[in-house]
């Protein structure tokens, strides 16, 4: 009985074990199924999130000093930075860039460090965002808000986006246009917010820049302290270069040294024939006809801070006067310098209106014998006569109407080839100066001579021919309200104060969030 019991017991035990194993296997199978389903759901959720435009527009991926940027916003700045970089690089022949059809994060920029193109552009984006966040937060802290002028600027930009999309047959909407240019998740609402952010930073920076008010005395003192840098030096420059031997020439160093010495002797000999500017131009023309055919090719006009150190000290000497000439040896020959004048910019800028009568352009390339072709010469003469006849006719009409500014404006629409509104030019100086707040323009010599002639008065007029354009019916509108030297000093002082303020702004490092994986670069 005992054996029978044991046998039955073993059978029951085996049945229980088998049942347990079956249940365990089923449980394991259910767990695997659950895991697979959960994993699938997680992947599906991640995919939906990654491809959700709404999520990419609202979920922060990077934060700088409390200002957060979503995927859509970050990708906008990345694409803008990329476009600007490629436009800059296009100026240099042979300088290529990455393949934009593939992620920049997969393309190496620097093989020595492993840095990718995405790394390069991203670093620039971080710096750009830090600068803007610093300005934006400073604006908010100061209670600064955008004026109506800036709001209208934003409205105008949004309107242009709408119009461009409307008249582009392959672009269905403004959102589609923005997404084609700056990222797949951008829309007009996000873009407008970005504009408000960027323009607030820009406008507040400009507001701070324009705050200082400088007296005439302060401006004069500043200019006087920096006159060697700010004065404008006019001089003529002729470079005489040695004809250097090929590197495989026997006794190369000796031959090269002698060639340079000969060029320096030639320069000194040429200088001995020069007493006037006309002498200088004649000598330059005889030395190299093709290079110095244009009389202005030897003329230089530079502020002291931009002078070549080779001859800067010589030009800066207080005893320097018109007609002084000197020869400066260089590593490849010599330079001849003829001093014309040092302009202290102590004059007022001027304004003008003009009716421009341009000569019809005639290209020698359209004639079998080029400039020597009789038909070309006749065509040039015909264009000159036609421009002269039209200019005389317009001048006569202007005279008959009393030579007033109103008369000039009335004739302008029908007869002028000048596309500038009202043919008006203001802030004209004797030196082209590009300031942070203004641009002082310089006109061609024939016009400049008349505009700055002693005794010039508002209302003066004259018909002037220029070699570059044709005929200009000029009307002198008057003088600016500041000395040009004060305009330059104001720009420099304001820039220095503004830069000091910018340097005082501290900004934290960008903080990346886990959602940064959504960024596609």
C-alpha cells in the first residue's frame, strides 16, 4: 500500500509540476507580450511626439537665463545661421560647404577634432541666442516695450510673408513658406513671437546707444584727442615692384636682391620727376599704362587709423605740406608717396537734389574693332549729343519755371534717370564714412567741387557734366546742423559707451533639456 501510495503521489507531483511549468510559461509569454506592446507603444509615442508639430512648437529644448526655446524656434535660428554662413562663404572662391540634403550632424567639419558642421553652426547659434537673451532680459527688467514704429515693422514683415506665399503657386500658405525656409514645425504665430523677441532685443540695444547726449565742447575735445586717427589724409601712391627671378635661377638670392635694389633705384628716379599731382599721374601712366590709366588709380583718401605703417609716421608729421614726396623701400621694391592734404573734417555736410540725364551706354564689345571701330566712336558721340540735348532742354524748362526746388521736383518724374526718391541726397561729406548710426556719402569729384565751393548757398543750381554718368541738374538744399568732425566724434563716443554697456551684460550658459533629441540638424 505504501508503494501504491508513493506511485500515486509521484504521479500527482508530476502533474502539479507540469501544471506549474505550463502556467510559468504562459506567464512568461504574457510578460513578453506586455513588454513588446509597451515598447511598441513607447516607440509609437516617441515617434508621434517627434513628428508632432505642436509638440515641437511648445516643448522647450534649450533654456538661457529663464528664456526657453522650442524645437521649432531653435531650428529657425539654426537655419538662419546656416544661411548666413553659406552666404559669407560664397564670397570666397573654392570654399565649399556641407550637403544640406543630409543631416549636418553626420558631416565632419574638422577631421582633426571630429567637429561636425552641426557643431560649428550650433556654437554660433548658442552665442547668438545668449546675446539676444541678455538684451531681451535687460529690456524687460527696464520695463522697455516696443514702440508703434517697431510693431508696424513686425506687421509689415508678416504681411510680406503672407503676400509671398499668396503669389507663389507651389506654396499653399504662409506656414508652408516659413517651414520651407526655416524648419518643418514653424508657423506664423511662432514666427511673430520670434520677431517680437529679436526686435525687442535690437530696439532696446539701440535705445541704450542713443541715450548719451554730448555737448559740442565734449565732441571737440574728443576729436582733438584723437585727431591723428580721425583726420583724413589725401595722398597719391605709386608702387614700383621688382621683377623677381624664378626660384630655380642660379644664385637666386643674389639676383633677387639686385632686382629689388634696381626697383628701388627706379622709384627714386621716378620721384625726381615729380613736383605736382599732374606730374605724379604722368609718371605713373608712363611706368604702367594699363594699371594707372585712370587718374584716380593713384589717389588715396584714408583716416589716420587706417594708414599703412610703412608711411603713416611720415604723413602724420605736423610739418607735412602739399607736394612733399618720399620713397619708402618695401620687401619687393618701393612706394612713392605724394602728400596732398590733411583734412580735419571741420566743415558741415551738405544736401542736394538732382535731375540726372544719363548717357546711353555703348559697349565696344558690340563692334568688330572694339574701341577703334568707327561705328563705335560714332555711336558714343551720338549718345553724348543726345544726352546733352536732353540736358539743355530740361535746364531750359527749369530756368523758365524760376529755378526753384518745386520746379525741379515737377520736372523730375518725367526727365530724371535718378531712381532716388526726389533725387535727394543728404549728409554728403568729402570723405565716405560708415558709422553705426549714419552713412556719410561722397559724390563724384565734379559734383563735390561744386557742392563744397566757398560761398555755396541754399537755392544755388547748376548743370554739371560728369565722366561717370552724364549730366546733373543740381540744386543745393543746404547744410547739415553738425560739423562733420562732431558727427564722427559722436559716433565714436557713442559706440564706446554702448560697447561698455554690452560688456556689462552677463548671460548664463545654454541648458539643454532631454527634448533636445527632437532637434533635427
